[in-house]
């Protein structure tokens, strides 16, 4: 592996700058800023500029969407989610850490296309899931549980909407498009890269659906004293919530991690079938 120190240095500078802006905008905690620096430096430093720009597209778009109609989302579903709108270190690593690790292995193995496909699927999934969450909760129609089809409250784990699913598809294609353009700039022909778009779309949407399925079945869900369900172990006032279903250790970060890996594997399968 030939390490480009200049590229790593520029990646560090860019990651720190973008993370700092997100921290200033209150989209990241101080720990989340550190996570953005770690994942951004590794992803761009070892994977390349296209990989880094895909991560930037995720961080920038997710941060922007987290502030979109923030008050409405706060009223509808804030108490449902395990954490607030500001992403912390664990969330940053859960969303970007896998991609950073793939980038490192990609550099060590001198550019395996299977790892490129895996990265695309992973990043498409985390972006799709974020877009689906941030926009789906604004749907004018009540979500339906992915396993039963019954209507549920906005923000309920496992609930899906047409708006959220459409947002997931758009978020997936953003990652595929960024990777396609970024890699095409240095490729002799774009014909060898067209698979990135269906791989991102199917991997991202598929991974997001798996995220909802895990949320409906095995994610740890608790109940407030007033009877409403939530991902929070304790309420904002410090009152413990009662565990009602799922696996106690399966929190939202692990659900995101697992679903992103599934999305990555779907993208790998798409690559194998199309190329």
C-alpha cells in the first residue's frame, strides 16, 4: 500500500473543517466532531477523493435535513428516538466507521472492486436511512409497521411511509451519483462504472428496509410511564422507562450498523450480477 501523506493531510483538514461547521450548526456534539474527523480522514485518506466526497455528501445532507422543519419533527417524534438531533461519537462511528474501515482494507488490497461495492452499499444505506427518518416523519399519512401493516405513530421503530421510502431511494442515489462522478473523473471510460447507480439504489433501499425490519422485531423498545413507546432507556427528566420488547443490547446504533452491512452486501451482489 502506497500511503499518500499529502492526501491524508488534506483529508484531515477537510474533515476537521466540515465537522467544525456541523458542530457550530449544532448538528454534531464535540464527540461527533471527533468521529467525523476520524472517519473522514480515514475514508478520504485511504479510499480516495470520491470516497471522501460520498462521506461529505452524507454528513452535509444529513445535517441539513436534521434542521429541516425541526420544530414539527420535535413535536411529532422527538420522544421516540434514542438520541437527539445532534450526532455523538458513537453515532458518527456507527454511520461512518464501517466505511472508514473498508477504505483502509481497500488501500491494503490495492483497490478490490468488491470492497468498492461494499462501501457504496454501506454509505447508501446510512444516507438512505437518515433521509427516510428525517423526511418520513413529516409524512401527512401515518406510518405503517413493516411487519404487520398496522398504522403506528410517527417515529415508531419499524414504521414506514411512502414519503420515507422515496426519500431513502433519493438518498441512496445521491451516494451512487457522487461516487459515479468522482470516480469517472479519473477513469478512462464511464461505461465501467454504471453499476454504481443500481448498486447504490438497491443496496441503500434494501439496507433501509432491513433497518426498519430490525426496528420492528429485535431493537430494544421501552415504554414511558404514560404508555407511549420509545427507543430511550430513560426519559429526558431522568425517569427510567420500562423495557417492553426486542433484545436489550440491540440499540439504534447497532441496528444502523447491522443494516448498513446488509446494504453493503446487497451492493456487492448487484456488482457481481452486473459486471
